[in-house]
C-alpha cells in the first residue's frame, strides 16, 4: 500500500489540482493572518499553523447569495442561484478539531430541510485532514472526545513525519480517488516515525455531567457570573468550527438586489430581537447561556452530538477572556458536589 | 404598493425644446410604483392644476411628482393643488427639469436622459415621503420687554397700542435709561427730557403695560408663543401702591451725600431716593447699603414722616411668573470705563489718560450731565475739581473704539456726533471758551448728520485735530494734552482745563448672563446676535425673541427707536394669529434609539433640543433622551447628520428619502 | 532590538488596589467595583465585577490587564448595576474614555470611584497571555503613552512608574508609511485588511464610545451600510466606524486588540486623531469637554479644501 | 450654430449634494441665465449642508458615482445660522479619512456657491466633470461592489463579464 507522500510531492499534488481548475483551499497568510483561502500556488501554504477561522467556511460561507431580484415596471423577477455552479474544492491541512466539526454540521443541514447550498458544496469538496502536533492551554479537543490524531471528517488523513512528509490514510471514496488519480506521487512507507502529537494542556471534564447540569439549570445565578462581562460580539461564534447560525437579509435597491445568507451569532443583541421590540434574551448572560446550551445540550438532545470540537479559538479570541473550557470544568465540579450531597 | 402620478411639464417650449417630454413620461411610467404618467403644456396653469387634481381622484394616486421648473418656483403651487385634491401636500415633490436641465443643456438626447434620471430620482424619493401634518403652536398674546430705555419704551408702547399686554422690566428704580440722562440730542439739539418724559408717562399710564422697575429677569422657560418668565422684584422698601410720590421722605432723610449714579456721581442724593425728579414711577427706593436704619437699626425717620405709611423696612424680594408669547430684549449699553479693566477681559484699558485719577478728565455722559439743565450744575459747564468754568476744553475721540490692540475693534457709532454736539453746547454756554477735538476721522452718515458736524466746525469754532493723543498729565490746575496733528505733521500740546473722552459703547454688564437665561447668542463683546445680519436684523436665532436698541450693537436714538418699532412689528405679526403655523420640516427624535449623548443639542443653533426623562409606569427613570421642540426647530437637519445612531430625523429629508435618491442614480 | 519592560511595580499596584477595594466596599462607599481578576490560562486576566469586600483579593493588575473597563459603565452594558456609586480600575488610557463619556452625558463623575493604575504598559494581544512584556509584545498604544499615572483619580497607588525609553512610536511610524503611499496603494492595503473582516463587531462591542443602543449599521430602513461581510460592506463599515469615532476616540485601542482578524483598526482612529489635532487643536484628554471637535466650530476653521 | 461637441468614451457620473438656499438657488440662476454645463451632474437638494451625512458621500461612491460635489452657503450666509460651519468641520475630517483609505480626493469637491453665483456653479460643475473624466471611472468602489468573499463566490460568467466591464 502506497501511503507516504513527501512534502514536495504533496505540493506537486496541490499544484496539479490547481492546474486542473479545482479550488484548493488551505491555510495561507492574508495580510498577516493565517486563514483558509484558495491557493494560487501550493508554496503559499502555511500548514504548520492553525488558521484563525475554521474550515466550515468551505461549506457554509460567511456570506452567500441565495436569490436575486429585479423590478421593472409592475413586474418583479426572481432568480435562484444555481448550486451546480459551485466550484470543485479540495480543503487542505484541516486539523482534527476543524475536520470533526464538518460531520457534526451535516446533521443540522440535512435534517428536516436539506440545505442544498451546504450539501452541494459538501459534495464537491474533498477534505485532506492533518494530525495535530501543536497545542496550547486553550486547546481541549481531548476533553470533548477527540484526539489530535482523530481522522473524523477527513477524506484523506495525513500524519506529519519526522524529517518531513506525511503518512496518508484514506478515509472515504473521495480520498481513495484522490490517491488513485495521483498514484505516482505516493510511495511506500519506509520506517518513518510520526512527529509527536499535540498535548492539549486543558483539564478534562465529563460531557455527560455537564449536560446533566445544563438539563437542570436553565435558570441559575452562575450564568450571571459567567457572562456578565460578555460584550456581545460574534467573535466566538464566527471563529468556531461548529457554530452555524445564519441570517437572511435582502440587500439592494428599489430596482434590483440580492437575498443573502450571512453568518449570525447568538451573542448579538439583535439575534433574538423581535419586530415588536421585545427581546426574550434581553441580557447578555442569557445570550451566552444559549451558546453553552446549544453546544452541550440542545444539539445533543436533537442529534446526539456535541457542538464543540475543542479547537480553543473562542478562548484565545474572546475580547473579555471568557473561557469555555474553564466554564465547563467549573460545571463539572458543581455536578460532582451535587452528587456528593445526594449520597450523604 | 404606492400609486405614483408623474406629470411632466413642457413649460411652453422651455422644457420641451431640449427635453423629449413624451419619452420622459413613457420611461418614467415604467418605474416600479408609478401608476400614471403624462405630459402637459403648462402644469402650473389652471387647466394644468386641474389635470393634476382630476388624475389624483380618478387614478387614486397616492404620491405625486411634478417634473417642471425649480421647486423654489412652484412647489407651493403644486402642493396646494395636491392638498385641494385631498392628498397631504408633502406627498408631492417637484423634479427640476428646467433650471437644472433643459435650460442648461443643448443636446436633446443628453438632456432627455438626464431628465429621466432626475424624475426617476424624485419618484424614489416621493415613495418614502410621509404625511406631514402642519405644526401649530398656541400663542400667548402678551409680551415681555426687557429694559426701559428709549428702545424698550418704544417697543412696549407700540405693542401695547396694538392692544396686547406688555410686561416692561427695568433693573433701575426708574425707566428712562441713558436717554433720560442726555442734555440735548443731535442733530436737532432738542432737549432729551422734553421728548423722553412724555413717553415715560405714557408707559406709566398705559392700561396694557405692566411696569416692573427695580426688577430683573430671573429665569426664562418655554419657547416661542409660550414662554414662562420669572421676574425678581427687588425689595424697594416702599409700598408702590401706597406711595403718593410726595417726596417728603427724601427731604427728611438725614443721609444726603450719596453720589448719584444718574448724575455720573457729580450730584448727591439721599438714602431714600428717586434717581431723577421726573422718574417713572415716582416711587422712591431705599438704598439699603447706605441707609442708617438698615445699617444700625436706628433712624426710621422716613417711616415717621410718610403720611400714607408706604415705607416698609420688612419688604423682601418677590418673584412673579408671567406667561408671555414673545420677548423684546432692549437692555441697552454702558460706557467703557477706562480706568477699570473688566475682569478676564481682553480689553487692555487706557490708564495713560488719567480717567478716575485726574478729576477733570471725564467721559461723554458726565459732560451730558454737566450740560443738562436738570443736572448737578444746573446746566453750567463747570469743572468737577474746583467748579471753575473751563476755558480750554479738549475732546478725544475713539477711546476704546476702533482699537484692536486694546481689545475692541468696532466703531461706537455715536461719538463723532455727540462730540460735535458737545462742542456746540460748550460754545453756547462758554462763549469765550475754545474746544479742541482729537479725532481719527469723522463718521457722520445719517440724515442731517454731516451738516451738523460741519456746523460745529464752521459756526461753533471747534478746532478739529486729526490725530491721537499720546499722553496727558496734570500740571498745576491744567491738564496738558500731548498729541500729533497728522494732517500737518506736527506735535500739538494743549493746556486744557478739562478733557472729555468719547469712551466706547459697550453692552450692559451682565448681558452675557441674561443671554444665557434667554438662550440667545452673543458676540465676543457680549452684544446680542441677530439671526441674520441683513435679512433678520431684529430677530434672534431663538424664535420668539427680538432685539431692540444698543444691546445688539452701538446705536443712536433714531436707530434704536426704529429697531424697537420693528421688533414690535415682529411681535405683532406673531400675535396676529391665535396659533403659530409652520412648515412641518422639523426634526423629530426617535426615543427608542436615543442614548442621550446630546450631540444634537450641542450643534443646534436654535436651542430647540431639550432633555426629556422617560419613566416607566411606576415613575422610575429609564433614561434621558433628546426632545426637539417643533415650535423652535429651524429645520436645518444638522442634528441628524451629527446623531451617531440617527435617532433624530428631519421630516421631509429623512435618511430613507435621501438614500432612495442616491440609489435611484 | 527587543528590550524587556520593567513591570516590577505591578505586584505593589495589585496589593494597593486590593486594599482600597476592600476598604471602599466595606465602608459602603461603592456598590460594586469593576476590575481585573486572574483567569485559568497561565498569565491571563479577565474583567470582573465584585460587590463583596472579600472578593477584593481577586483583583489584580498584570500586563494581561488589557481591557478598557469603561465599556462596562456604558448604556450598551445593561448588565452592570448602574445604581449607586461604582468603583472602576482605570489605566491612564481608559480614564480618557471615561472623561469622554462624561462629556457625552453618559456618566457622571460623582457616581464613580476611580482607582487609577500606574501603568508601565500592557500586552498588545492576549491570544497567548503567558507572554513576557517586551518592546515587541507591548501594545502599540503603550509606545506612545504619556499618561502612565492617571490624574485626578480618587485613589492611585503610590508607586513610581519606571521609565521605559526608546520605544518606537508604532502608530506614528505606520501612519507615516501609509501616508507616503499613493491613494491606489493605500486602497490596496485597506482592501486586503478589510477583506478579512467577518463583521463579528468585536471592535464595536468593546468600544466605550459605541454606546448606541441601536447601531446605525444595524438598521435596514434605510440600509446605510451593507451588513453583509463582503468586501463592499466591510469597507463601508470601517469607514463609518472611524468617522463616528473621530473626535471622540480616546485611544484605548481595544478595537484593534480584540479584532480576531488582526485588522489594524486603531490606525484609522489614530489618523483621525492626528488630523483633528492639526485641524482643530483637539486632543482626547482627562478634561471633560463640553463639546467635541465635530459638534463645535469656529468661524476661522480651515476651508482651504473648499472652492 | 453651436460648435459640435466632442464625444467622449467615458462620461462620469457626478452626484452633487447641495443646500437649498444657496447652491440650489445658484444652480437655478445658472438655468435662468441659460448658462451651459455638462449634463453629468445629478443634484440632491438638502435644507442645509449641515444635514449632509458623510455616509451619503460614501453611499454615492458605492452607487457608482465617479465624482461627488458638496456645496452650500458661504461661511456666515447660512440660512440656519451655523449649519455650514458644522459641515465644514465634518467634511474637513471626513475627506482626510477617505484619503487615508485610498480615495483620490480629486473626485470629491467641496464648494461654497451662493444664490447669486450661477457662474460659479457652472464653473465648479464643469471643472469637476472634466477632471473626473480625465481620471477615468472610479473603479475602486465598483470593483468592491462586485467582489465576494472566496467562500461565497460562485463561478458565474455574468459576474466575470461585469467585472471585466469596469
């Protein structure tokens, strides 16, 4: 089985995909920030850094048109977007925390309503995952049931090796096809040792205990102490690989315009602002509560999955230092106490 | 969806010559929301207007665009027509395809394309127009006049003669102001008191005028048509109702030697006094600072001698609140005192001229009192120092005025004329005396003014020396005046017996604090600012407040009187209707979005923005927001451009309307 | 060359803040105090609101105490109790924001108890809070700071702030660099930067001056600014934001620090501050100003650009 | 006969924001005096320059304006006392911001045109139109309007065509 690829050949693979007219999306530097973006050249790839934004963008864009309108005289003409025009894409260098979020999102986008935009992009995208070798004290993938070498979500999974190159494991037909079509670039493994995996420095917590507490504590003074300081921006949701709320807006003029689907965040005051002026989540702690509840309770209730992969982006980027891992650890502790009390 | 009617005017051939009006009508007819479009030869003619009215009714039109001349020309016409057809007039807009299109372009293709865009833009705008009701404000038909000098008196009499109540407030014990102090007046040399006192008496006797002397404005609240003015009536210690003005108290008062301000401190008065014999009201006031009764508790002589028992030592200040609809400010002027540098002022002073140090260096007003038949010398020109008749007298012009380096750059306007008058009065009274005048240049515009000035030189033998005085000093009982005659180019030295300085006219002290109470603006000298230097010279920017006399800038008597009558006419115009109607182009605050930063209030030139408390049903304060008083708002919209959250909106020019126009292009 | 920044006073500052906080809470002088507390990650700090004297010991001051806490006193933050007198821990830069908020009728001095912090500088980014404070990691604003001892506070720990000299003035240098470019080059620079924007509005939410309850840019009747995070909408948002802060921004640079996409937003604010100083001699300071430079005027204002 | 007017490849779109009392009236006077100027300008009437929000200028560029003119009463002549003074400060600052983000200020003109200055109106409008014509279209904002984030972009020939047209 040919399952080794050198860095040079890997770059050659990507360049060949680019030349075939495929969109190759990989971490690259844009004005000083590492982001998943289409590559013009494989050499631009910055594969050793976790991008600021997650890979969900490849299926769930920041902003996409879903319809256009034109008015003339008394006529209004509507035009749908043709999803077959979406580009064939290869998403490269996706770490387990980003890749694992994609199947989690599949659940919500193919549930009662099949989101053709998401699903069509999903269909047209091949994901090349990458085992993770770097972690800091914001990472907590191991606490939410993943590992730095978890291939979940990837079509082809790479493990970086000492001295360069990657060990490759195909995870799906798409992955197999990719390897099969580029056989000449892959070689037999030859006693290479994988690089040591990342070791997230965050403590553990029991997701079941957390959920059990959440089930009982929609109203709890703890929410105030957790999130009084939340300023209500969307940074956490927008950098999150699993957050998937969106807003539909019509933008344009009296004569023509577009209906668009934009990322939205439950932290925003406007998120639940009713046309009447009423806002059921009238205070920031209630909005932040929804973030935790959605990730660790509601999504679990509905789809049996946790809506968090422990990438730690929200911890690093929260303007006011709200630390989701810390909160979950605290909840974990509270739950233990409750049990002790019950036993005594 | 709106049903917009568009009417394209040919304006004879003025428009149709360069704009293909039929094509414009056809193209515009295709715009979303347009239900009817047509063209017509003369839209403003009666048949044109009837066409418009008929179409509104038959086509059930909701909004109208008339594409014709400038809205400055016929907007009113078409809005009236639209109103007559049952639509709110503000649902009609004009597209200017004549002045801005057909008249300035020759190429028919280009002009037609442009006209289509202009009309299209107005179609988008009119869609966002809202029904605007005419704003009415009730008017209290009473007015307040602040200041009882000649300007205030004239304004009060004019308004009262028209049948409206007037409250006249004067700070001093008597009305009359500076004009009552003058000896004779230029350019006719008639006696000031002779023409002044009958007017003062008219005020006192007028059934429509309530006179509050020895009183000051304490607080002004409200807005045009609806002011609430609080007036402090200072304790007079004399009951005005009981006092008959017999004057026995003043005769008996043992304290007699208090310098009388009215006589520029040359004459003396008792502690209970009227400032001058013809005072109105002729009710004395006790000067508590100098009265033995108030200082030591003893005396009480005036009370003992007062037949009607009018003396009341226990009297206290009282506050009266008067509702008024308009305010005339006529607080007048004061003279620049050169020996006393106003605190914190940029004015540097003229210490070198010895005013206040050399007793025979006096100012113009003091000379008036010397020359006045009712003055401290009975009309004889005598030196304050030794009572001798001065044989050589020097007048110096422009003391303070027109001297940027000293802090005042304006011309005081009256000094050239009153100095000419002084030289004449002097010559009439001291036949063998010689008057010299140091001047920069003589400014004598006005009816018969220059003739008067010439007379002082040609007939009354005043010697005019063009140049400024560099120094003066006391030498024995003479005052040596050193100056230059720039016309001849020599140094001049005159040994004078008396020197009269034409000091600058300044606003009354405290003019700024009164302006702050009234919410009107003032310039750096504290003169009150008119709304427009040329077109609204008697109105303040703050609606319902008018200016009369020298509080706005230096003025002579005829100017002050004319402006007072003009201010009165403005008040009467306001009072001519029961309700004030105004175009509803005013700013409105959307309280939900307002965060109370009051940037709007900071930029509002009209003082139309107020702070308003929003409370819940229990009365708890929720927030403080801005409120725009529609009666006061000028409608410029600066507040909206300044408001960060766009929570204040100018009706008729809303963001929605403007953005719709931009997006139409 | 990287040079270390001396932050040895921060231990004494922390102790002093704790003592004062405990005193004013137990004496009932304030109902709550907004300050900084240590957080889970090594070296990190987070804003905290305390109302019990015993919680005073949680308060700290370290190079990770980056937040401008003034934002918690604005109307945008309804969660913080606004009744009674509130204590707040402020650095010099934060204090300017409070002065600005007072000038805009958002706060009253008598309702605040100001605990001033003698500050030698804080980190430019807290993505990795366990970073040593050096001339490289220091917040760019600190390189141009002249206000290390906040004046006219109710309490300031009595320590001497060490002088760190020779720090390159980062904003001034970057503004000068951009000004020297052609308009097309500047456009390209900002286009690239703004293309990263995701409209998370972190810049708006942390800004003490973005206290509007309803942001103009959230409105849709009319839509003044495209809300979509596309290049056009992003560009418009950042221009409007900079314009709305012109003459108001007090220079805390929180917008830039919190931007998850590293957009150098404070450059726009600094540029406007520079222009307003040159045009109207306006500078954000500790004095409460009755009117800002863009809601006042003089009849001699520059009009050389007007034909 | 009038001389044949030269035809240009590019006709700029100029949007003018003017106050109703001075500049609008000045433009009316140009009309009543039958002065001639290029037809590129579209006039939006405001009560006062004080009402003109900088966002409108931005919006005009975004809507495809190649040049923008803002014109009002001369200092001291404001019908509303001080609106133009406030506007003067606001735009002094705003133009610096636009310049800093890379807008060529040759496309943004400010002027005082009184009700008596029909000639000046013609001069200002003509000069700006010609200047902007020689500069070519304002591509920056137009390109921006067509651009998408990479993730939302789709392969549409229409878009490409539109892009190439600029």
